[in-house]
C-alpha cells in the first residue's frame, strides 16, 4: 500500500464501465479529481477484501460460542428485562 511520506509512483489503469455508470459518476463528481476518487475507491476495496477473512473468522467464533450458550425462552428473557427495569417495546411492521 502506498504511504503518504514519499511520492507515489503513478500507474495508468484502463477499464470499461457501462455508459450510464460513467455518466452518473462524472455528474456526481463534477469538479473533483476523478483519478483521486477512483484511487481512494480502489484503496477501500483492497482494505475491504483484507478484512473479509477476519470478519468470517469473527463470525465463526461468535456462532460457535452462541451454539454453546444456554438457551432461554422469550418469556424468560422478557421477564428478566422487566425485573431489571428495561422497557419492553413491541414494534409493529410499520415502525421498523
């Protein structure tokens, strides 16, 4: 990954996108350096891909711990929340 304390070596990247995507991109970013925007998007994609294995491992860990956690009924959980003084809200589909 490039660091900001030394000059970056510049490369040319060529790719094709649908015209409507190009037009929307150009309209949304009018007046901005599209090269800089694309470079930042590429950095974000690299970071996101690097996080994927860690995310999958974390999800696996959570799910395995959840499988070993004690099971309680909804009624028991509701009762515990009420005893602790937590409000129990019932959401209708219109409020979600």
